[in-house]
């Protein structure tokens, strides 16, 4: 299937990032969010990202104008009716995603592919919320989308070979490396990454070291570009907790039990950079 028009549901950091790379690859993109303010913020983020690339001489003003011209926004999913593919990038909440996919199934033209950017939730379960489960797949981009090369491709039990091949080809068109993972909780990256972040919270919880010490030790000792607690703040502690709950519930192993300190931070509303307070204050 030749994808020319892409819909993106969600204008947050993942949604606007996917929108940017899709528009940069020449696709016509419609970014949808229930909030006009979120759409405006998302478009401002895309423009700012382009400006940084221009400053680094990796983009021209003309290319920025073309990219922004490839994007339209809307507050209703009905605007996605003639899209060839839609990528959902809403909050990591299974009930919300099931609701969105049931809605998209009625709004987007028959034959169009529906993808989810979920980082941990069952693609098979999401696909079953639609009447086109063979045309549903996982397309998990990494954050920040414009800079990170990986897309995890996940096929549900019902995903057709043609659908999955189309998703792979689109990811490659967007300049990404496509790696297939099984439809298991956390897929590849978060199955490994989130328990590490959770263990860093346990190290902080148990007083093994201060937060900065934990992060510096992991940076200097394992050559990571940022420490796990800093990364957790960047991702969002609520997202980290949601993924740990998916791992714990889906795999049933106590090693995936969310750290009580992570739970407390989320209960306090200390979600990381996006709220100005997480492990660190911003």
C-alpha cells in the first residue's frame, strides 16, 4: 500500500515528533488532538525543532516552510477520514487506546492501516477493538522522534503480512531503522530499559546513593549519555510507572514490581520535566 496521507492522534511530545518526521519525508499529515491549545503547542514545538536544525545547518528555511506546509491540524478524528494510515500517540493508558481505536475504526476509510505508538500495551488487544484487526500494528517511535533512529515494529496475532510490510516501508521512508519485536509486554526496549530505571529508583529508595550519584555512576560506569533517573524525568514518571504496571501485570513476575518511591512521586504529581518536578527540579 502506498502511503501518501498520514494521520497522527495526539499533539504531545511523541505525536508532534512523529508529525515532524512524517512531514519531512514528504507525507501530507493531519495531527489531531482534542485540545486546540495542545495543537498550537505541538506546532510551535515542530517549528522550534526546525529552527534548531537550521541553526546547525541541517535544514534550510525553504525545507522548513515545505515541512510546515505538509501539516494540517484538527480537533476531531473525522478529519482523518481519507488518511491511508493513522498513528495513535496518546497517553499510555489501555482503556484510552481501546476507545481511540474503536473510534478510528468508524472514522477512517476502510482499508486504511491503524498503528499505535504504544511502548508496552498488547497490539493484539488493541487490534481486537476494531473490525479491521488485520490492519492494526505497533509502530513504536523513540523519544525524541526527530533524533532517534529506531522504530520498533510489533505485529499483533491478527496483523497481516501486507500490513506489516507497509508499516516497515513507511518507517524506512521516514528515515528510521525498523526492528521487529514480539507482542509481549514492553516489547524490546522497554522490557530492558524500564526495569533498569525502576532499579535506579530502588537504589535511591534504599539510600544506596543520592540521585546525582546514581546518575553519574551509570554515565561514567556504563557510558550512557544520561543517567537513568534523569532519563525517567525526561520520559515522564507517570509513563514509566504505567509501563512497569504493564510488565508486572502482563508477566506476573515480582521483579517488575514498581518501586514504591516511583509510585509516590507520581501520586505527588512529580512527573518529571513536563511538570517542573520529578527526581530533579526544573
